[in-house]
């Protein structure tokens, strides 16, 4: 009776597994994650335009993002909001917002606002009638300070509980961008 050498059997098995795992013939096209260096949130209302920007040109590098706000929000005011995503490592800058809109069923922008500062409502929908979040309204509350966090998710579960109204808790998916702006309502 002839026995197989365990070392040769292991090496042959490992080689076959490696070759099979490297094949992506049946996986379809790969949608590579975009580089997002700059997130700009524009709020228009109450006779003012407030621009919130987070720019991180070195990505995961050692430098923190530069976050700016052009002014404070007025209390008890409704703002029309829009968010844009750019890759400024390219010249000219690539507008990732276009891709997010085109692939709206695969993306959703979530907004988290410190308690008491106001409420956010989506104003745009994907082909399935679920929110994308590139446009929204922000109705401010009373005077206060806090944060507005903007999160772009890829492949969220838009049918999960609360997701359609902006609750990120059950969304799942992968985070493509996450920025936090300090805001003041006065």
C-alpha cells in the first residue's frame, strides 16, 4: 500500500486553494472604493449660506483634517442642505458626488446632530424610493453648540428599522466618509 507524503499533500492543497481564491472570473466587476479627501456641507436659509468643510488631503496620513465653518446657524430656522464629496488628490478634483447619486441605491448619507440643535429630513430618493441624503432640510432648534456628523455609507441596508429616517444604528454597510463639524446655533 502506498501512502501520500503529508507535506506534499499539504503544499498541493494550499496551492490549489490559493489559485481558487485568487480567481474572480465569476465575481463580476469590482467597484473600487473612491478616495474622498473633501466633504462640503452647504446650508442655505434665514438669509445666509453656511459652508462646512472637512479637507484631509493626506487621507490616512499623519495630518488631521482641516475643518472649517463659515458661520453660525440661526435658531428656529429651516435650511436647505446639500453635501458634496471630492477627491482633491487629482487635478482637476474628481467629484465623487456624481457617482454617489448615480449609484444611489448603493449609498446613503447619514446626519447625526447633537441633541437639541435641530432635526434633519431627507429630500432626495433613489430609484427604490429610499433616501440618498445628498440633499436635506435642517430645521434648527434653540441656541446651543454641538456637532454635525456626516457619514457616507456604501451598501447600507436601507430597509432596516429606522434607516429610511436617518438612523445609522441598523444600516450596516461600509463607511466611505465620516466627518464631524462643530456647529453653533444662536
